[in-house]
C-alpha cells in the first residue's frame, strides 16, 4: 500500500508541541511512538526555514516500532532563539533532548543541514549514538560551489543570482526578504517541478532570518567534518536523490568514503527530498537498515 503524501520538509508545524527547557531555551518538541522503543532523534534541515514538520512526517512512519523525537531547533520554527546558534550549541541541544527523552543512546538522523547536525552529534557524542541516518547532506561546506554551478546551469527557471547569493551567504535583511529569496531558489529542489506546489511551500514555511543568517554566514564557512568522520563507529545509512542540486550525490559519496562500513542508497527519481518524492521506497530502506542494525525489544502489542 502506498503511503499518504507528506508535506515539504520546510512546511510549518501543524500539531501542538510540548515546550521543553533545554540548555536554557524552550524548544518545541513532539514525541511519537511507544515508550521503551529505540529512540530516533531527528534534526530538521535549513535553520531559520525548517521545522519539525519534515522529520515528523518522514520518521513518524517508523513510530510503530521506534520512539521518534522531533523538534524545532533553537532559533527555528516555534522554538525560542536565545543564546548561541553555533553547531556546538545545536549539538548540545540534541544531547539535552536525548537526556530529556531518557535514552542512553539514540539513532541520530537528519537531512540537508540536519545531516550536518547529525554528523556533528556523532563526532561530538560518539558514545551516545546507536546508528545514524543521513539524507541529502555533505561532510563539509564544499557543496556550496557545486550548488551555485547547478543553479546557474538549471533549465527550469532563470535565477536572480543576487538573491541566490544573499540567501546562500546569510545576508538576508528580514523574514520577508528571506521569504522572497527562498521563493527564488525553491524551483531547483524537486525532481518534478510544479510551480503551484512551490508557491504553497513558500507560504507554509516558518521564516526566522536571524538563525538562517547565522548558520550561513558564521557556521558554514568553518564547517568541515572530514577529518573526524573516519572515527565514527556507529552503523550509518546515507540516502540521496539522484538530481539533488544543493548537496549532490558526490557529497554523499564523500561521506560514505569516510565513515567506515557506511551504506549509500541513491533514489533515482528524487531531487533533494527522496523521503517525499519516493516516500515508500525511502521509508522501506530506512526501516530495513534500522531493523538490521539496532537491537530492540519485540514489537509492542497492537
């Protein structure tokens, strides 16, 4: 049976969340699945644009046998934005959520920028990681020049490169400007381009320009986990869409070359979001990987 359509990964959250105090900041958090099951702690992409909606939709499909914790990161979605917005702090917030969830070890997961944070967590807190699931991400900021080349070469739309550079470099002026720049690049994301669907995504996105600017102007220029990734010992699955323009397949191949024993799966009819564009196949791939690598108690009673 095919799964129901899921929202774009940047869609606004649509269900109530708990307000959880983590490292001095209230985060919007949702928990799905049975108590006592292995915990999947999933980080959304795009600080300042992303929210818990995407990991809730994608990893929520696994909540029959896994306990899925999703949240809006500090500075994004419905969470507070106080304090530091560094990778170190976001990783510390992940560990705070792990402790709050009562899990000694977790399956750490994330796509796009959320994949950056999943890997950051795996190298900073290796003793806390049971397994790692990555989607459409990169081990360093080297994807930036590839994304720019792909944007220029695309044959769908003509991109205003002044807007492209402002969103890419974290120089947007306010939430309205972030929305305008986001609308400019969204046609590049999907395998099949639907202008009406793109506009719906623009309107659904929660905009927090401060977090976006900090992530792209401060964090990313220094982002490079390649030296640390060979030390990751947790079983790792890397998934990516064949036509992903912003974190191309070569970025996922680089991760797999670095993380011992990791596995790469490429989804041939997906862009940046195989968890949406090939939802059934992506979910089956993730489930089979986790079921084969993560020990768990027998399935909870129906």
